[in-house]
C-alpha cells in the first residue's frame, strides 16, 4: 500500500478524539480543521483572504501514544 502525505495548515476546531481499531489495534484520531487561503496582493501591499475551508479529518496511524501528535484547539 502506498502512503500519502498531506499537509493542512489551519486551526483545529475540535480536540482529537482517540480510539483504537479492534482487529489491528491501529490508533485513529478524528478532529476538524479550519483553513483559509491567503495570497499577497501587491497593489495595496496587503494580504488577500479567500474563503474558509472546514475539513473533517480521520487519521489512521501506528503511533504509540497521542502525545506524539501535537494539536491545539483555537
């Protein structure tokens, strides 16, 4: 199976909910992230803000403990 790496930069809306699968004991995290696209607009020399994206994430990992996954709500 191929691994897919994705980077989402934004604010965590909810704290991760941790659980383990029953068969493979894989750690699963569920949480929501808000992200807003921004770009530099050189005319007024200020940033231009796009629309917000709200994303619900389900992350499967074989990490050993939730402390290795830094997430701060806010």
